[in-house]
């Protein structure tokens, strides 16, 4: 089975879908691993390292994809008119495509995969089960995004994170507020604490309060009967009433005005990010304060975020609206992402056929599969089309 690893061509993408470590393990399964030249350079993985791991280094996308039965990607392959190379048109009919495909936010993408006869698996749709944890790309990448967000905040903040006592005087510790205590938020809390900041955090989910406190941060938020049921069975935050959000915003607004650094982490899969920090909240902050918006890819949690940019407001607040936060720590992000994909392939590897075999009745397979046998089959996409 030929397995192809392409160079990522979408703007700003620095990660790669396989590392020399995972390429070696894929080869041990029985795969003929083909890696496009330069695919791992942005993440610090040379062609020589892949070759040493047993991979074939191919000159371009066409050579890499020729005859490939499995294609590993970080981002969705480029289609017609999206770039200089139409990666989708080069894929072998019937191939298994695995990556972050974002079909829900891009109408027509799944239909294009179906038309090519691909078995397309969108790993961001993986069910949140114990069995699927080691394949969970959202968790592995969010963890690193939360870490990197605080590191970037420290770099942009022109005072100090910890309390600094000198003969010339004392610099107080930074007040750091983390909005959202999911995977990214919890890592941001831990990192802020390690750097010596005074960390507080908020989240509407009832379980989050204890998680926040367990990391040594203080909890900020409005609590009532509605908030006791603010979490889905999968662990995500539920949509609550406008009245609840208004009261939560009052509490948060008073707190934000006193903060040096605010990190927002709230993302809703396939939808625009909710606004957590209003323009009025930004205006209330001190000059030199920093807002880091991890949700900038989805429009941002801050009303003043400019996706892809560092923006300094008229009152001197720095807003870091960078996109692709995991890509800002690309070596580590690639390593974890590649292991997630390796686990997925290994879990469904048929030793006799020397190829992956995805059972239709498996809960993980049902969760991630967008297309099969020329048809769009994922419930979220078929329901949308029917509506």
C-alpha cells in the first residue's frame, strides 16, 4: 500500500502530516511511504531524515500521489482554482484521505471528494470517547495552542510575568485571565502559573470550576441553575440563554478591566466563534495590556480582533489575532498530529490485506467518514443538504 504525505500548500500552514518517526512506523506496518520533497522542512524535518526512516522522497505532488491508496494531510487538499497545484485531481480514485478537512464550513468540499471517489475522513469530527483519545487531533493541537498563546502573550507584554524584586523596586506579577477551560484553556492556565502570573479563569461548564481551581487559578463567573446543565455529554459547552450570557458578561467585564493579559479560547466546531470580549471591554483595559485570541481562525472571541494580525487599539491594548496557533509551534504540533494519524491508521490496519480497513459500523469510523463509494454519507452533511 502506497501512502502519500504531501507538502502543505494552504497559506500559513507550517505543519506536516507525518514525521520521520511516524513514517518509520508506517513503513513497519507494510506501507510504502512517499513524502513530497520539502514537506517537513518548516517543522524542522529534513528530506534526509525521512529517507533514513525508509520513505521515498518524491519531487512533486504528482509523483507523491501516483498510485497512492492512502493520503495523509494536515489541511484539506487544494482543489481546482485554489492554488497552483490541484492536489485533489491528482489523487487516485478510491484512495483514503485522512486530515483536517473542514467540510462543514466549506460547502461543496465533501461533494468534490465524493466525485473523486475518495473515502474522506475528517479527523476533527472524531467522537470524544476514551477509545478515540489517542487519535484526537483537536485535543493535541489545542493543548499546544494554549501553551503557545501564553508564551506569545509574555513576549508581547512589555512588563513582567512573575513578580520581580530588585534593588530599584518591585515589578508586580501580571494578572492573567483565561476565558474557557477546555484543553487549550487548561494548558494556558498551567503555563501562566508556571511563568509566575496571577491567573484567573472562567467557563460556563459546571465541571470547569474545579478544574480551574485544581491548577491553582481562581474562578470567575456567574452561576445559577441554568449553568448547572451547561455541558454536553461529549464535554463541550452548551448554548445557554441570552439572559445568562448577559449576567456572565457583567461579571467578566468588571474583571477584564483589571487584567494585564486575557487569553480567549472558545471555539464552536464548524461555526463562527462567539464574542466573549466586547469593544467596551477592550476599551476598559489599561494601555499595554494584551489580548490573545486563539479563536481568530473562526472570526475571533474578541470584537476588535483582526484575524491574522497583531492590532494595537487606540487605547494601547495589543490584540494578537494570529491564525493557526498550533502552526506557531509547528515541530511539536506536527509530532503530535502525526502520532494521532498513525494511531488511526494502525487501529484499522488489516494485516492480511496490508491496507487500512474501516468497518462501517465502528463508532470512530462513523464519526469521521465524510464520503464513501462516491457518496456523501456523514449525517451532519446529509442533514444540512436535506434541509
